[in-house]
C-alpha cells in the first residue's frame, strides 16, 4: 500500500490514478479525500482554520489589522484552512485583512514574505497562516523585526520549531494536527487493506490547540 500527502487535487495527479488502476491500496493523510473511493486520514481542516482565526480575533478583541499567509495554494488541506480563516475574519467588520503572502510550503519563502508584510504594515496586529512552513517563517521574521508579542501569531501545526516559538512567546498558540496519529493510522489502514478488510472513508485524528500553558508537554514528546 501507499500513503500520500498530496499538494494538488488528487484528481489532477495521474500517477495516483495509475496506481489505483493496478489495485494497489492507497490512503491520503493530512488531506481530505475527494470522494468515497479513497480513505482520508487527518483532521477537519476547515475546523482547524476556524479554531486559529477565532482565537486570533478573540486575542485582538475583534479589531485590528490581520495578515493571512497562504500555504501551497493547490494543496487541499491548505486551501480549506485558508478559506475557513477568511470566512471567520470577514464576519468581523473591525478586522482589516491584508495579504500575508504565499509560502508554497517553504520556510525561507515564508520568512521573506512575512518580512515584507511587516515592513509594509507597521500597525499589523495579527498574523495567520495555513501550514507549518508559514508558521516558522512568520515567527522568524517577527522575532528578527523585534515585534514578538506586538504581532499576535496563531499558527498551524505543532512540530518542534513551532513549539519552541510558542515557548518563547513569538507564536501565541497553534491549531495543530496530530502527525504521529496520522502516521500510525495510515499504516494501520494499509495493513487492514492487505488483509482484505474494508477501510473507512475517513479517520479523524483530531486537532490540538497548543498554548504556553501546555507547550512543555508537547516539547517533551517532540523530536
């Protein structure tokens, strides 16, 4: 079996269709499934975006200038998070949304674009993003600009560099997937398929909200 984290719509990826035509079991992880024919292992990505955006709005008291950085625009999970965050921000008339850049799932690109945004908007109140690369790049840019704590960042995911930034106070909190659960469930589902057991359409691996209050617990298990 093969587990895939796609950066494009599955229907556009001809290699996946060829593999499936050969009868090789496949699952998607960290990505929604386009239909019932493939198992999706991950969380509700729209809800993950909503959690992050609503937390930032609350931190800002419902008012301020917020930058939202896109991830890899064609990646289904990044797109769902972005659209969900935009929908939340649009509900608040005292929130002004500015383009936070597009990181294309690259940390250095995220850092460069966040630096440009911070320079262009000295009154920026908050920053949101759609992936781990954006989280790390934004945190690096904010720290270098000396605006940690002044620009509230609610990020995505919970890898160690993000956890370190939360511990340091550069990122306020993160709406995080649970990647170890995604990995283990991907292997389990493929093992079930090898035994001829029908796989479920979706396996929800949950969402964590990581803050300074509990970041040490996550750091203890980080690699």
